[in-house]
């Protein structure tokens, strides 16, 4: 599998310096314009400010790009034809030389093969509400890819108890960053226990190194609550989610189009509160991921 590295990432790998992978679906499909471009640039700046090299991952002309230049990030933010791909789509992307944004699953797959140990995102995919057989490709990827993913739990539009059970059953270690409960994306609590609470990046690094020593195949999920000032109460969220799901059903929205549609509707219904929370948790997760990556090295 051939990878195309940005010079900055190549230098970091050569010098054994910490790197944080960043996904590109959030740029192409997860956030509206102009916040998508602004956030993509801000996340890279945050990672650098914390002594770590950022590596935003995407596919351009069928090549797996590890680290992007400014023009590539701008294309992701502006091009409406950028395809959202998961692991199953990779052979198609290569064969047809497509331009694609990578999901959590695909970013984790490429990052691990690039030798990157830590990946920051907003929320992972999971088990969908009302249809337990509809499981995001993110979950099985976490079960087989030994990378550390810093996130704020699973996206709130999903079935969080079923997602937590799936992670437990499939051996994915879930850590809580200074918290005992799995964060619920826009909310800081979910009522679902993590496997272990960690207070410092050194504790996280110790768990990661122990996982590697044991040669366990799965990811470690470091779950970080949204900053308190941006939290949205669960009761308010549930009302918004219910209405957004109803609209999705009425408009026959399904498959990989569901999450972007729901997030967009929720932002509108909450007068931008969910969008502000999403950006805040992305920025906070990038900072913590950079610090964790540095501690691992």
C-alpha cells in the first residue's frame, strides 16, 4: 500500500517525533462553509502549538495522502463532489483515481499503516437508533486497528448504549479523560461507564504502551467531554434529535447521507449551539491528542 506523505510528516517520522492524524470527512461533509475550512486550519495549528505534527488524511487522485497542503484542504472544503469513503471504498478510490474525504474508519486504517499512533476526531460512528443491524464501519475498524483515537464518544444521533456494548464485546478499551462516564458528544455525560478514568497524558501513554506490549489488535478510545461552557443538556438534545430524525425519514435520507443531514438540521434547530459545541470539542480533542502523542514518544 503506497502512501503519499507531506514533507512535514516525512520529517517527523524520520526523526521519530509525535504525529496526530486528523480526518477529512469533517471538512468535506461534517461542517458547513466557512467553518469547515476555518476549523481544519485551526486544528492543525492547535496540534503544532502543542509540539506535535498534524497529518490530515485524505485521498487525492487515488493516492492516500498523509498530511495535506493548503490547496488540498481548500479543495476538501469547497468541492461538493468530494466523495465520503470508508474502508470498503478504498479499492474503488484507487482504481478510479478519485478525490475523497476519509471517515474515522478509513483515517484510522491509513494512519496506522503510516506509523501514526494517535488520531483526533469529534465523534465516532456507532450503532444506529432503531436498527441494531446498521453498524458504522468505524466500530469493526476499531476492533482490529491498534491506534489511539481521541474523541468525545459516539455521535449523539446514534444508539449510545448499543454502541457502548459493541465496544465492550469487541475488546475496544474505552478510557475517560478525567471522567467516569462515556461522553455523549454534545453532552458531558451519558450514564454509560468507561473502562477506566485517566487523569494525565502519562496515564494514557502507559495504557497505550501496555496494549502494544500485549500485542492486542484493537484501538484505545480516549473519550473527552465537550468543554463545559459548550455543553447542551441531554433533554434539549433529545427533542432536537427526534425532530431531525423525523425530517430524515420524511425526506428518505439514508446510508452515509444520514449523519451530515442530521447534524445540519440539529445546528439549525439549536440556533447554532450544536455547531459551536462540535467545533469546540474538535479543537479540545486535537489539543489533548497532541499532548498524548508527545507523551507516548
